[in-house]
């Protein structure tokens, strides 16, 4: 059907006056019409192999190993697993200076945050510090992002705490609660590492950006509301996270549960933290002000409570943080019994959320510094980090938005900044934890509220509303699900709406009527281009999707409805009826047997209406399947064209013949 590469495509030049009248035919007036070509057909095995490779190995991870000596392959293999072996060769004192400053800066931020985030997960404060000691060391060796700062994060902490306390009461049965937390962390790591190892990272992309914005915003409000217990000094507080239950608990204790000294401490330092954050945003060079503000707040508030003995007046304090580095918890993980399934379920959910957050952070900073991340290697690194963490008394950790931003602005060069931060946490665990005894819970609440406010992205939500209303529904569904019910329900709603959007787009694809742009051979959507004119006696329809079993019947019926509506309008205006239907198929990337069957049914319906079917610009996969199914023989090879313009030119002489 196609011209060979070396074959000239000449236009026919016709001298009408020299032709006998019997040979003057409308088709002789047309230039040469190019036909649709077919790509060489691949063998089934090769086609399947290419599909698998493109799905799971688009970056060709073995590319660097080809044609290399065995020793070089071993070195490349080790560098692939441990990126530190690659960038470590060019490490120097200048880079270390930047990493040292960045590591000390994020350490000053992480210590007070870790203590507060552990409370979100219903764990003792030291577990937050444990989680900022071991996991960052593992990531520093295996991670490929230069800017991510590893540690506990607010969203995962509240999610884990909510899911765990639904199974075990953290106060009545603390030992079992801790065991379930380590079990969930272990399975979160296994999930993350497995996704990376089997190169299934594309699965997290099913959670849309809009759903993440809504989920994060709802989680931020939920976390902030939970901090009202410490911020107001309330002793008896609801364990539920929805806004109705929390506000009922808050207002129910207004006369007997609030402590004015606690409120004064919390409000004063929250104002200080917000002011420090404002200074950091106003002047990027002063980012360190907002970074060290939490530590300064902890030091000042702890000193204030100690000298005034405000704890005797009802101000709740941290009391005791266990001294020493991470104890082993490998023997506490459930590998059998009734809590294995529960730990696995909670771990998978927490692991996926943690992975989504880390992926977003890594991609953001990689694009800012113009370097590439291997998403699958990142997942393996994060997964092994959490697996090791689960065996060293850590709970689920991931990349932190606030710390990573500070790490970036502080001038980090490599993951050595995580090592510096980890060593500072080590010194804190060994030497400084007794000094946190009089730290008021109100200051921890203020630090967390200040940290999560940045997760509420109103500008992003407004932009989503402007761009895509269905995306906005997904965003708000996730937001209200978290705020009015629970974090896990909000996440479930986000996933369901994201999948619903995919299904809707697949089952109800867009179609459009095309018209000719004046003085060109271009055909475009008549709704998008009002100047485009419809071709008399011809209906041109474009299908903007692959044609599968899920949408083939809808596409057939939609085209017939277009045809019926057009004929009705033509009849009302006494214009010639539709004689030709041209389907523009350039957006149709694939078609299955149901789609071909729908085209056959469409062709049969058109025959009954005396309407001829033409097809324009089908892709290589589509034209191959049309030939294999003998559909091209059904409608005729001369009814398939390279462009819509070619098809219209072929329609013109036939209309003249009938006229």
C-alpha cells in the first residue's frame, strides 16, 4: 500500500483540453493521494518483549553493563546498589563544608520535630529520635537523591498512629502496640523495596497530584487539631481524628480542662515560629532563622518551665526521654500470630504514602538541581532503610518536606548531610535527652502546627479548580474524607476518585466534529476553531482515545448520534444529506477485537443509510490489526487515507458523480 522510500511520488499533471470528453472524470482533477503504509510486523515474542521492556525497564538498567569486562561489571553493579561508591570518588572538602552546615541545620530542626512526631504515632519521644538515627545512615549509602532529608514525617506519623490504635490501645497495652508498630514498619519497607526491585514504581503514579494535594491538606488540618490537646493543656481528649469529635472534645473541656499557662506558652512560641518562618520566606538568605527557631523555642520554653516550675501549676511536660541509642527490636516483629496480617495491611498503606511523599520530594529537588533520579533505586533504598529501621526500634520514615527544603537552602551537596544529622541525633540520645525532661507539650504542639501549615496548599487547590473540575472533586473528596472521618478513609477516597477518573476517561473518551480551516488543508475541532467550516455532504469525526472493549460500543453510538444530529440539522435547512463519514484516527493508539467489531457494526449501519465510511491516518498498530481482521477488505483499501484532506478530495469527485 505504501510507496517505498526510493520511489518518487509524482503529481499527475492533466491537460483537460487534450483529453477526450469521455476521459474527463472528476478523479483526474485530483493530485496524487498517498495511501497509509504498514510497519513491518514483529514476531509475537519480540512484540511481547518490547512491551515488557517499555513497561518495566524504560531506562534500560543493563545499558551500562553491555560490552564491559567482568571486573568493570562488578564495579558498576556495586555502584548501582550503593551510589555512595560513585559520587564518593569526587568528594572533597568544599562539598563536606556545605554538607556539614546543612546537616547541623536540619539536625536543629529534626530533634524537636522527632519528639513531637513520635507523639502523633502514639509512641514515646525517644522513638522519634531513634528514627532519625539509623534510617538516614542507610539512605546515605544507598539513596541517590542529594537533597532529601530522612526522618519521621507528620502525615505518616498520624496515619500510622491512627491505624495502630484502632487495633491496640497504646496506653493499656504499650508493649504490644510497639511490636505492631515495628511489624508495620517492617512490611512498609518490604513493600517499598519490592516495588523498586520488581520495577513497579509506576503504581504510585495512580494517586493523582490533585488527590495528594487534598489528602495532604486534610491531614495537615487533622494533625493541627490533634495538637489542641497539648496546646490547650487538655488531659482527657478524644482518640478520634475527625473534626467533629475533636471540636466536641475541645469545647467540652473548656471550663475544666484548659490551662491558661499552657495556652500562653503555646501561643507565644507559635507566634515566634510563624514570625521566623515569615522571615525565612521573605529573605531566602535567612532560611536558617526558621530552621533553628524550633530548637530555640524548645530551649527557652524548657528553661522557663524549669525556673518557674510551671509543671506544678498544670503545664504538661515531656517528663522522661530514654537515654541511649536504638535498642534491637528484631525479635519483637510479628512473623506469626493474629497481628501479622494487620501489620502487613497497615505497613502497605503507610509504605505507599511514605513512598509517594519521598518520590514527590526527590523529583522536585532533582529538577531544581538538574540531575536524574532512578525511582526504582530510590524505592529499594527507602525500603531497606525501613526494614533495618524496624529491627532497630524505628517506625516508618521517609523524606521530609520541611527538612529537605532546609537541607537544600543550607547548601547540601550529597547525602553526607544526612550522616551529619544522624550523628547529632546520636549525641542527643547519648548526652542531651535528660535536658528535655521539662520541655512543655505545648511547645511540641506549636512546632508541629507550624510545620504542617505548609502542607495546606490553597493556591494549588485553586489552580486545580481552574484546570480540571474532576481533579478538584478528587482533591476535595480526599480533603473532606480526612477532615470529617479519618486519614485512612481520606486516602481511600483519594485512590477511588483517581481510579474513577481513569475509568471515566477510558470508557467515555472525547470525540469531535472537524471542519476545514479556510485556505488550508488542515481540519480541526469546530468548537475550538469557530472559523473552521464543515465539508458539504461529509461528516468528519475524530476519536480521541484508543478503542477497547470498555469504550467501543460508546464510540460507535456516539458517532451515530453525531450523524443523526447533523442529518437533522441539514434537513431543517434544506441542505444535501450526509453521504460520507470520515473517522480521523490519529489519536487512536490501539484497538482490540471489540473495537474492530464495533467498527464493523458501524459500517453495517452506515450501509443501511447509504453513507460511505472512510478512515484517515490510522497508526501502525491500528492499521496492522485492521488488516489482520480483514476490516480493510470489508470497506476497501481505497477507503483508508493518510490525511483527512486526502479523504475529502476523494469524496469530492464521487459527490460530483452523484450530482
